[in-house]
């Protein structure tokens, strides 16, 4: 079963422009609940050696840090590449005791200024990867959300196609006829997906995930479509019994999670259901700024969301 979820998330979590599956992530999700994954010991007020999925740069003295040290919840960043930019960014947070997964999508236009004199485009979160790499992006997301985060999975277009084809396609309800042409893309992009329930192969799935022009709220509408796709992919992947998919999927991604770490976490997925997956969009709102369209994060909304994940009272926010 663990294998199923591995395949699931590897093939499910594809985030629009490339972030589709999360093989490593999925496998970890299936770890036996008796394995102590979220427990962090403190010696003389200082944290001892941390587990592989925890963060070496996070302040565990905060309310979230203290809660994280006493529960089996871990976080992984999923990022999909479009050339040198991350077209899709998602945080996967999984509670091993309740067997519930929370997916938080971060709009690519999220306002995240790093240097005051940067031009506007460089103040978007999707510009971080090109300058700071995936490790830098992971650290920035950790700071933005205020949660422990060190592990990541990075996926490109080819990985999305391979993962979806690996499970025989994904069924989704296409909300409207998706038509779009971009002759300047490399290679040129042609999207033509009929409205209604469709079984999409790898190529079609990538186009479905990339499409955003026809939604009333464009990028946010695309994120909702991605989340629908993920749930459908997860549901289908759960029906597979292919342990070899772990190694095959692993070859399509870039991650700082070792294959041996994944394989050592063997166990059965007991009680997991796609009903246990909750999806969110980073709290905030679209706002024009500096002549561009930005998604401005709502700090209080983010804290409320994160506190709810860790079972903390929002009246006692740091």
C-alpha cells in the first residue's frame, strides 16, 4: 500500500507547470505510524540531532516549533519548473497520527521581496529559484509560513508526463473547453481539451495543469484545477501495486530525500483516504503593485492556518 501512495503522490502532485508527482513524498506518507518521525528531543534546552525530514534552520523555540517537536507531522516542498522559474509551488504537510494530508498552494505571483532595489518581477516568489536555487526557495517558504521545512521535491515537465503515463492517465472533469496557443513557447504550445469528464494522458495532463487563461481568477483558478487533479491522481494511484515505481519515479525528480531513506520507511498505508486530503491556497489577495499584478500574503491568515495545522489556539499567536 505504501507503494500505492508513493505512486499516488508521485503521480498526483503535479503542480501545473511541472510539479506533478511526488514519489518520495508519497512513500514517506505511508510510513508505519509506530515509527517516531515527529519526535524531537531537547537536551539542556537545545535540540539534539533531528530527523531527516526536519529543518536544521528552523527556530524550535517558537510555539510552532514546540508543537512540531511533539507530534508526527512533517512538511515537504514540491516545486515544478518552467525553465528557470518555479511555475508551481506547493507545501505538503502530513500528520502521521491522524493520517491527514494538507496541501497548501502558493501562487507564483506571491509577493516576496528580498532586496529593496530589485525590479518588480524579482519580487515574486517564482523568481527565487533562479537566483537562490531550490535550497534557497525552501528556506524562503519556511520563513513565509513559519513552519519547519528542509526537504523538497523538484519536478520538470518531462517528469509530469512520465508519471501520469505510468499510471495510465488521470481522469478529471474539465470545467470548460480549454483552447490556447503560444507559438513563442519552446516548443510551441497548443492546448485543445474538450469540456467534461476526460481521461488525460501525460501530455494532456501537463497542458491541463499549465492552462490558466480561461479561469475568471486565472492563476487561482488554475490552482484549484491542480488540486482537483491531485486528488484524482492519488485515488487512482492507490489502486496500483507496483513497488518498482518507487525507483522508477525517483529517477524523474530532484530531491534531497535519499532513496534509501524512502525504502527504509516501508509499511502499510492503513486508514488513508483521499477524503483525508485538504487543499488550501495561501491566504492573501491579488493586488496591483509597481505596475504588476502581485498576490499579497495575509500574515494573520497564514498564522491562523498554520496554527490550525499544529492544533494550537490562534489566540496565542507569537
